[in-house]
C-alpha cells in the first residue's frame, strides 16, 4: 500500500461510511474502541493521478518508448490527514472480516479484529461518532 500526507482535515463526526486504516483495537469488558486513520482508496485514473503526484506511480515503456503509468493492483491509498480518531463500537456493532487465504467475507467479532487489523483497509459505518459496522476491504 502507498500513502501520502497533506494534512487536510477530515471530520470524524459525520454520519456515513469512511475508509480507514485501523491502528489499534482495545477491548475493555464489553466496550470496544478502535483508533482509525481515515484514508481514500482510489482506483483507475484517480489512483494513477494521485500516485504520480506523490511520486509513487510506476510505469512501463512500450517498444516505441511511450510511457504507460500504473499503480500496483489498480489501487492507491491516499492519506491526506494522518490524524487518528478514537471511536467506540456500538454494543451490537457488526464486524465482517475476509477469511484467511480467500477473498470471501464472513461475520466476525472484536477479538478476531484485534488479532488481524494491522495493515488492512476497512469501511466503517459511523453514526453519531459510534461505529455500527466494520467491513474489511479485500486488497490483492
């Protein structure tokens, strides 16, 4: 995964979905909190443009010497603000993780999330600063 930092503010209290890197998971009794760094997962031309701007796009030269720009696996993670937000999961939050060795997603729990969050992307559904759904994003 590739990241760049431009320190642009992104709000954490907006209701809706956010793509995030989870940097920590804490379980204290029945209370589960996560530390989340909101990012953008770009694909296609937007990914190439952002990666080129960051100096992280790759390229090939064809037989004519023309340049073809690309990003590995056709995605680029843009991290314009590295602010980490601490969010609490609702008591009935749903957690969906990718089954190891597959691209299939399955219902899971906070204990399994705590064991396997590092270096992975997630979609968080947030309502009133509370996470109601965490879904791991498949990345090849």
